[in-house]
């Protein structure tokens, strides 16, 4: 029933994140990706991760489910490489959305990517690695929140 309803909807509702982009048709000629919004999205996801994995939220549970305290690496290396990954993810997501996405579309795409792609991919790996569902929920939840946050920022700041 739900599948039939989705198939009856115009294509923009079926595939809101994967539309053919033609600036001549949409009137977006000359619009570019907002690099400042992308950098802010990367910084915000980096800050979200610091809070998400802190003892105030899920840090203790994550350590427990992950088998104990993780050996500490050099902070500059760990945080530097993590920020570069956040920046790459934010740029890739912004490129995928296109310039000046509508807020609703950007948020929906954040859920699709965060949960539908990233979290479920983690789920596959976690099953084969025999990792717990709690650990998957913490990590998958973070990435879902990360991409929804990307969508919020990119959808609001054109």
C-alpha cells in the first residue's frame, strides 16, 4: 500500500535527494556551493561528536560496548584526521544536495544518508564483527544526527 502511494507521487517526492540538476531549468545559474556553510557543517558535526561521545551522553556506554577504554592516540593526529573526515563528508553531502536546497529536502536527505546509508552500513559490519546493537545504535545515531545537522545548516544558509 505505501509502495503504491509512493509510486503514484510525482518523481520529486519519490527521489527528493537524487534529482537531475539543471541550473538553466531551475533558475539557479551562477549559484555555487556555500563553502562557509559547508565548513560550519563540518565544525558542527565535529562538536556534535565531542558531545555525543563524551561521558555526559554516550561516552561511557560506548566504551563499555566497545570493550573498554580505547588506547589514546596523539590528540592532534586523532582530532585533525577526524576533522578532515568531517569536512569531506560535509562537502560530499553539500555537493549531492546541490546549491540552495530547500530546508525540508535537506533535512530529509540528512535522514536518508545518515540512517539509510551510513547507519545501515555500520549495521552490516557490526553484525559480521559480532558487535552489540547498543554500540550500533550509538554510532549509527551519531551519524544520523550528523547528516541531519548538515542538512539543517545547508538548508538554512544559502
